[in-house]
């Protein structure tokens, strides 16, 4: 079982020259929080980080985390970066190995949710190819009229889940899916698996696992992580 952390983004929506994965919160960088969480799980054969070839900040992590593989294969899109990273993994590992792909910017992932995802996927029927963490929608959902500011209709939120990461699949299956579809249509690993006809299960999160996209979310993440540190003392 392997972890592949996608950390090649430039964070254009974050509005900072410093990529969001390298921002500090509660004494560590966003990426450091993720590395230490996965290392603490003590479940994985390898922990791998995909980063952009021109990311000069990554050298700060290499000496601190010698057990982590830092792979400079970041592409033009997240999907391309993940596929590049998977191709590196398959060179050294077995095609039936599990791989968990995670966004570096989801730094509030809880260890309990991570373990539950693994448990649920491993115990799923053979027809299920993998699974993802997701949160059930709680707000009333509106569909816009032709992408305008007008409402077309209200959707049934009982059927709606918000996809998160990690997303867990067999290494060979995920590589095949990403190689078989138009990567422009791929918004996450599960969408690639769905496009090739695979069945994916939803594992509901019990704790916050949002993706940091804007600066105010960094402050929210810091609050949650500080709270977690206080409760663990």
C-alpha cells in the first residue's frame, strides 16, 4: 500500500507567490502536516510526494523526511501530475498494490477517517474497484440555469456527496483508467475510474477534511489543527 501526495500546484486561486502547500500553520507547513499524519499511520510501504520540477521549497523537506520519496514530475494539470507519479511508482512496485492519492492542501485529514477508508475499501465486494473519502451535502443545492445566476431547480441533497481525498485504488487499475480517458475530463481519480466503467464506493468522513483553496481557509485549518493538538495533550 502506497501514498501519493499531489503537491505540484502553484495555488493560483490562493493569491500568493508561495504555493499553499508550503504555507505555515500551527508550527508546520501544510505539507508537513500531511507527511507526519501518513507516517504516523505506519501502514504504508512508501510515501511519495509529487512536486513541480522548479519547486525550490521542496529541498527543505528532503533532509527532514528522508523516508519520503520526492518526485519532480508535476505536470500541466493535477490529473497529469498524478499519472506521472503513478508511472514512477509502477516501476518499483507491483500492479496489484493499493495506492492512496491525496491532495496536499487537505491538511486536516483525520487519522480515524484515513483508517476507516482503508478498512472499508479492503472489505468491499470484488465488484468494487476502490473508494474515496467524501462528505454528505448538508446545504440545500441549487442547479443554475445555463450557468447563469438564475436557479433552474433544487437538487435532492440526500443523493449528493462532496468528493475528498485520499482516493484508494489498485495501482494498475488507476494507471489504466487515466491512460484511457481525456485527462481534461478528470477532476479526481474516481472520475477516471467511473469513465472506464468501474464501481467506486463512498466512505463518509466524520471530521473536517476540506481543501485549502483561499487564504481564509488557512486560518480555519490552523484553528482546527491547534484544537486537535490541545485535545491530544
